[in-house]
């Protein structure tokens, strides 16, 4: 019988299998390293694009913030301007009323017996300061004011003796009057 020794083929096959497994192992390691390197490159590229987009967005935010600040300043200036226009329109309305009131005061003054020093008008209160020869002149003036179309109530706030040049003594007075509303004026005119 012929005997064939198959042992060297088995050893050679085992060596071949071991070489194949080692080469597959190293090939897998190399492929893993290549895959990780590629993944790192892709991630770096995404990070760079996101960073660039963030910079652009921040730049746009700064531009829009400047515009928003400008708009806020313009709104503030517009509000101030509207307030000023409101004041001007209220002054125009009051100017006519005050002119009529001041013009009417010339008829109420006791001629050659008194003089007005100041005339101050607030919302519904008029403060009149003046100089008169005596108390009856002040009383006549107050009575004329109460009977006028302009005032409801007239109060004497102060009345003091004031000495002028050459020892002339006159009465300095201050009156506080409440203005009538336009409806009350119309009712009084109709009577």
C-alpha cells in the first residue's frame, strides 16, 4: 500500500489560513483608519461651514441691530415730536381763549384807580396781581370779575400796603379766580 503523507499540506493550509486571517485583520484595521479619517474630514468640513454660517448670521444680527436701534431712535424722536405738536395745538387752542380773556380784562379794570402787574393763567385758575389806590377799588374790581362772563369765583389772596416813591402808599393785591367753562359762558350770555 502506498502511503501518502498529507501532513505538509495540512501545515501549509494552516499557515495559509493564518496569513489570510492576519491580512484580513490588517486590511480591516487599515479600512477602519481610512473610514475614521474620512469621517473626521467630513465632520471638520461641516464644522467649518457651520462656523462660517454663524459668522454670517452674527454679522447680519449686528447690521439689523444697528437698524433696529435707528428705528428705536426714530420712534423716540417721533414720540417727542408728537408731544411737541400736541403742546403746540393745545397752545393754539388756549391762545384764542386767553386773548379773549385778556381783552375782556380791559373792560373790568377800574379806570385810573388800579393797574395790573401780572396775569397768570393755569388750567382753570387765573392769578391776577395788581396795585390799587384803596380797598374799595379792589372790591369793585372783584365784583366786576364775579359778574363777568369769564370767572365763577374770585378770592382775594393777599392785600398789602406798598410804599412807592415820595411816600405814596398804595394797595398791592393778588386775586385767584376760577375760570368758567364754555357751557356756563353760553348760559350766562343767553340770560
